């Protein structure tokens, strides 16, 4: 965990959302998922956050923008940047994420080739569209139900 930032005046959720670049709904979700300590409450039950919370939310947003899972973000948040063992844990977490990204890139390259081949089926001069024809043929070739335990490819 980085050194504690100077505790500033308490901020309400809307202010923190703007400062951190996330929505209030995301903040509540991150609290629910344990990535952010539940906020203190004012007498009127409004959530109150500190500058440390803003920093933590920015850290979470940065990791999520790099397509890290909540589990990966949680792991990184639990590490102390001054411990050598935690540095190794951070490297392992990023290495695993890099492998995931490389796998996704391979899937996306395959998808790109497939889409280009599909696009090249039709130049707009035929009596009917070969792209739509091919899509209908693929839809008909799909199994009626997904096999048990199979997960579809993630659409990005």
C-alpha cells in the first residue's frame, strides 16, 4: 500500500466519483466487492470518503482500464510496495494478466481474419448480399443448445 496521503476533508460520493473518474454506482460496487473500505457515514447517512479513497479508486480505475479482473486488482491492492516479496507477487500477477491479454489478442487476430474473409465475400455487385447469406448459413450451422460447460468467447 502506498504511503498514506494526507487525510483531507471528507468528500461525498458524487465529489469522489468526479475526482476519481468513476461512477457512484462503481464506488458502491467496489465497496460491496471489498476493494474499497465501506465509507464513513454522516448523520444524514451520506457516505464520506477521503483523499486516500480517491487515490484507491483511481488505482482501481487504472487497473480496470488495463482489463484486469477484480481478483487481479484485489491482489495488487493488498500488496505493499516496500516489500520485496510483494514485488514478486505483483510481477506474477502482471505476468498472468499478460498471458491473458496475449491469448485475447490471438483470439482478436483470428476474429479479424474471419471478419475480413466474410467482408471479402461481397463487393456489392451481386444480386444478393453474400455477407448476409454467409451469416445466415453460419447461424443455421450453430448447435441448437450450447454444450454443457462451454463458455462463449467474450465480446470486447
